[in-house]
């Protein structure tokens, strides 16, 4: 069984909207601290409805990715989806 990485899940699930021409702004993990990303999703701040498109395991992986690459992390990342050409 092949397990997708947090990056793969992030690019696949978030990249469908958060890309050039995708209808949503690029995602910049380093724009927020890790704890802020966790609160953002826990408090259901995402403007689009994610129910039915992202399951709980995928959402957990996305939040882990965002936290691992958030401001103040050892490896902050800015606007990764457009840089990947997705």
C-alpha cells in the first residue's frame, strides 16, 4: 500500500482550487503560525465547503503540512501550489 505524503495530499486536494485560474488565492503556509492554521480549520474558517471533498484523514495531513511549513517552523514555505505548476 502506498501512502501519500502530506505534500502530495496538500497539492492534490488544495491545489484544485488554490492555483492559477482555480478560483482561490494561492496558499502560503508561512503566512500564518502553525497554531493559527490548526485554529483556522478547527473553527471552520475556510470559505468553501470542504465536506465531501476532503475526508478527516486528508484534512489532518493538510493541517500537519501547513503547521510543518508555517511561519516560525524550521521549514517555512511560501505559495507552494503555484510554484508546483498545478
